[in-house]
C-alpha cells in the first residue's frame, strides 16, 4: 500500500492502458466518500480518445501529460442530475445559485481526492491539474456539459514512468490553529517559510526568474494579479452560462 509520505505528482506514464474494470472499481469505491445530504453532487467525465485529449489540452495550457496520459478524468460539480430527479418527482428544486455551486464543488473535490488516494494505493500515478477553473468554458464546450454542471478538477492518470523528487511542505504549525484563528506575524512567517526559502531548488527558482524573493516568483510570475483578475471574469461568465450565478 502506498504511503502518503511518498506520494508524488506523476506527469510521465507508461504506454500501458488502465483497464476499464480497474477504473470503474476505483470510481465505485470512491463513492463512499463524504457527500452533502447524501446527494452525490458530482459527475466525472472519462476521456481516453486521443482526439478528445487534444481538444482538452488547450484548456490546460497544453501541458504534455494531458495528451500523454492514458486517461484524463474531469470531475464536475453537478446539480443537474439532482434537479432533474426533483422535477421528475413533482418537487420544486432551487439549485441554480452560488450556494448550490459551492456545495456541489465541495462534493466533487471530496470525491476526486478519495479517488486519487485509492488510485495511488492501486499503484497508479496521477497529476491534479489546477488549470481546470482557469478556462472552464473550453472544457464545458468540449465535454458538452449542460447547465448546472461545471468542471472543478482534472486528473491525468496512468501507470508511472518516472519517480520525481518529493516536493516540500510547510510545517504543521503553519496551518494549525487551536480553538481560534491565530494571525500571522512577521516572526511566524519567517519561522514557517525559512526552510522552504532555503531549499536549493527554490533559491534557483528565484535566480532564474530574476527576483529577490520566492514570494515574488509567485506574485509576479506564476499567479499574477492581472491573470487572476482576468480569469475571474471568465470564471464568472462560465458560471453564469451554466446557470449557477446571475451576471
């Protein structure tokens, strides 16, 4: 069984299929995860076809693992199924709103994480693509997602063909708050981030980006204010088209 202490994001995969039987078993087992009101407010779209993966790739900035993985899984917040069930049973659903999206997105992400744990325990490798919510409309169009269905996570999946180094993590005390939230003073920030900032690979990261600090790499190069604001506009537009918010 794979231990959480050695888990890695895998971006290179063997030329070996993931059987439909194994995939279906893992997806079935993952449904035992927590879910709001026992409604299972999620759906997952399985992409194996090479042409379909090519069409999805631009939404993920053409990262090579999208087309290189045997399987791409798109996990969706889904209130459509529950709404249709309610309508067909003489009920009056009211799930075309922001709260419903948040509940469905939470359900989908819980299901996704449980699936990831099970898949890695089975020996599979995977990579979580945070780009899913950057250009959701492309994914919506390619996968033909109807209203009240919205992509929130994508996983590339296959048998590992690499063993990359483990990535660093902050110490537990950086994220742990006892009873009430303890705000971050400069001294606490120094204590929590000093080890991360001292890592040779992160210092090299700063140098090659011509920055003074690691934080500047993230704010000025990787996740900029301009990009975040622009992508927030497209996110809101897509949420409105899918029926979850009003513009």
